[in-house]
C-alpha cells in the first residue's frame, strides 16, 4: 500500500494532505476489495474492482485473479462472495505502512501541541 503526504505551511496554520490511508490495518484494503466485489455481484458496480497494487504478493495476486475469473463467469450470483479467499490472502499480507503512518500522525499532533503552547 502506498500513500502520499503534502504539507503546506502558512503563517497561522499547516495543512497536511494525505492521499491513501496510513491508518489502515493490515486487512482493511482486502476488506474494501471484497466489499467492492460484492457490490459488483449485486449489480451496484459495472466492473470488478482492480486488485490493489503493491498490497499482495504474487501468490495472493494469482488467488485473487482466479476468484475474479469465477466472479466474471457468474456475475449475477451474489452468494459467490461467501467463497472469497480472505483467509489464504490475509495470512500472506505484510503491513509495511503502519509504523510510518503512526509516526506521521504522532508528528502532526506534536506540531499542533507545540504551536498551541507558543500561541500560534
């Protein structure tokens, strides 16, 4: 998972813009992917969601591609989501962003506290 941060410092305030979700748990993105597959199966989406880039290893990617092929073969079967491969993919996930995300928020809160103490 990747995320991008931009900081804009103005005289009385600092804007921290984050694209992505550094606060996500290890399985959050997988659950969102599953939810969007379910929406496709219910006809709420016109296409299957993309498999998240940089989030799963090659074996998990193959598992998800295989499941997507099953979904595309029977796109009107909402019960198919019950066979989603959560467990085998979850076991292979590695959270590479949580430490950095926690540091980002800690630094941001430290900056806010320091500015309040200085009266800024």
